[in-house]
């Protein structure tokens, strides 16, 4: 039996040998791509899975490239930065003073540029103002994005486009334009190449309106989304003021000149100019020290225009009235110093005569009646001892004596020894004539109610009336006669101050000021004109005092500007005794004239 089983086992088939690896792979492919119907379902599933995997890889790669912080991210960040929009700036009548336009800028991606020397040669050929050496350094960097030129013309764009350089492209930007050129430049300021405010109202917009934070948030904005910034300026009046200053600068051979018009009841600055100035469309000269804004950045001794503050102080303290006599018979001595009058009368003068004759002696004596502490307190109330703040970021600290004694009070009384910004002095004079409230200047629109709501009262209304009378009287018979234009009933005060050079007062360099109010019976506008180092010319008979230059210019400005501001000349001037009733009851006037009363 066992032998039979063994013999049967010998005749059985041998076990199959294992297939090689290549044969197994071939069999796998036959199972997938074979045409047997039974295999088609699994084949379709395998192909579907394969394509799904391929597309998943592609999608993942795209997501990775989109998030990769290389040239794409850099270019996108640059686009967001330069595309910052700004609101339009308009004047009080809605005329556009500043707006955005779209321009193109050229950029490059150094990693994509094959021949950098050739790219530099071609680009500088069509963009000749691009520095070849600097461009070669930028293209040779490892950065993913560099600027070639910001703000190109349509012709330059077409020429760069025709070069067909890989890695060179265009980005649209917002560029700030100022359609009036230099008119109003010191108020508007300007922006940099990234459309960020650098000076003036442009800087105020970024710092005070939240525009910078809004832009940093990344929210998409257009100019239509932003409300225009409405200024108090009247651009036509500003043009006229600047035009007169430019002519005066040449006429009187002055180093510089400036002027402003302010509404005394609201503090709104209606016109503003300082020349020489600059064009904010191309502000290459903006940092030139000769082109500073002399109304808010420069500080100067204001000369005899400061006498108005001193007389108001003495009258408001009831130390004097406009009819009080002040001893001006000779020089006023203090130690080794002596104070003289330029037009000395060598007699006792009424307060009104002190003002019209611009007596240094009489003014100094009135300041001494108040004393050092009282004088300082009054000037501080008028905002003359601290930096004045407006919407313009540019302002200067006044220069105040460190050790203020009697002599300082005597000289400051007539405008020497204390240096302030002209607009700062203008604010003080405005308080003297608007009824007594100190209203800070503003370059934005506001109503009289808004302006007077929180404005402190500095002097009594009766004192304000007296100051209006004195300024009107000075325009009739005093040093301000150059602005006595019939129909406007103006008032004014001159100021001629010797400039300090190397610590000493110069005999041949002066800083002249002229302050005017229109109309004197119910003031609406306050004018201030200054000339820095005007010269004596044949037209003025060689004189260089404020009346013949700053005063003459102010008169031309009044005649030219007030009609366009809605203040045309009247057919007849009002009767002084009726519009200054408190002063009229004192029965005062210049003894030699009588023209103050009609």
C-alpha cells in the first residue's frame, strides 16, 4: 500500500515556479489595460484616482505659490503702498486745490532679468533721467522687486513697453497734483512719492483725520469714498495777495514778503501767501531756508504794530483813556539806556496821539503803569508767549526774554525784545477789534457761533471800541494813511523794526509790518503784510519805513480783494461819532486836525 502511494506521488505535476518581478508588473498592466469586461470597473476607478492625485498636486502648488513671500508678495505689497488715495482739497467755494491722478511707474524683478547690463542700457536710453549706476546696483541685488522710475509719461511708458524686457513691468499709482501751482503752497504742503503728506494741510490730513490708519488697514478705497477737505481759503483772493507780494518783492528789493487775510469773527484764514515760495507739484525747493513760511515758521520782532497791544492793555486796566495825557517831552532813560521817538513831538501827548505819532516813549510809560508781571500776564492771555497751534504742523516757538525786567517791558511795549510769528500777532490784534475774544486762526471752514463758543474774553467791549477808533484815526491822520481808501472805512497800524544781526540791532536791515482792519466800524477782515529787509527805492524817495512798502501793498490788496469777498466799497464813510459812541463821549481827537469827527 505504501509503495502504491509513493508511486502515485511520483506521477503528480511539480509545483509552479514563482514569477519574476518584470513578469508580475506586466501582468499588472494587462489587468488594468486589458479589454476584459470584468476588469473595466476597477480600471476606471484606478484612472480616476490617478487624475485626482495629479490635480491635487497642481492645486497645492498654486496655493503654495500664492502664499510664497517672494516677488509676487513684494510686488503686491508695493502696489498697495503706492496706490494710496487721498481726499481732494477744495477752497471755501469748492474750487479744487489738490487732487489725485493716475500715473504709471516702472518696476523690475531682478531675478527674472537675464542680461542686466543690456537692461540697464536699454532702460536708460528711453529714461535718460534714470541714473545708470544706481539702476545697475538695484538690478544686481537679490531683491524680488525694485523701482526703475516712479511716475512716467505716456510716451515713456510706450517706449519701455516696446523694449519687451522680461522682468520689467508697470504699476499704476496715485499722484497728487496742485492745479494752482505755487498759489497757496505753504498752506497745502505736499506729498512724497508714496502719496503720503509731508507738510501743510496734506500732513494734517494724514495725522488728524485717520487717513493713515485707514490706508494701513488695507481696505480698498477710491477718491469717491473720501469726503473732500474744505479749507477756509479763497483761492482767488489768495492768488491776488500773492500777486501783489511778488510785485512788491521786486518793487522794494526785499528779501521776502508775506501776507494774510483773516475773518476776525471766525478766525478763518481767507488768504495766505509767503514769497519766495515753491511749486508743490515739484517741491524740490520746499526745504530751501529762504522759502520758509514766514507767517507761521519765522518769528520776528513786530515793531510798532505791538503798540496796539500795549495801549489796549493800559486802557482795559483803566489806567488811561484815549484822552489821557502821557509825558513825551524828552527821551525816557533807564540806566545807561535811552528810549527816543522817531517822530518826536517833545510835548505831552494824548493816548490817541501816542498811537498816531507812534510814540515809543508814551507806549513804554503806559507799559510801566501795568508793571512787568501784569504785562507778561496780558501778553500770555493774548497767546504771545506760547507756540501758536493751527492745522498747519509747521509752527515756531516765540523768543521770550529769559530774565524779564522793567527794561524788557519798556522795549516789548513798542515791539522790540519779543519775537513771535506774524500770524500769532495777527491773532492778538483780531481779539482787540472783534469785541475782545481771542479766536485762534484756522484753515478750515467754521461759523462765527462755533468760533466764539469757547473763545475767552480778553478785553472789555469798550476797550475794543477804543482800539477800532485808534486804528481808524491812524488811517485818517497818522502813519496808516496809505490805506485810507474811500468807501472802505479802514483802520491800520505800521511797524518798522530794526533786525537783530549778530546780537545787535542793525541800522540798515529792517522788518516791516502793516496791520489793517476793514471796515473799522464793524470789522470783518484783518490784513497783515510783512516785508523782510525792504530797500529804499526811488519810488519811495529812498524811504524804507513800513508805510511806504507794507502799507502801500496792503492798500492795493484791500482795493483788489475786498469786492471779491463780498465787501464792496460804500458810497460814503460812516460818521465816526456815531460808530464809536463811547469814545465820542470823551470828546477826543487830534487837536491839530479835527478830521476824526464828522
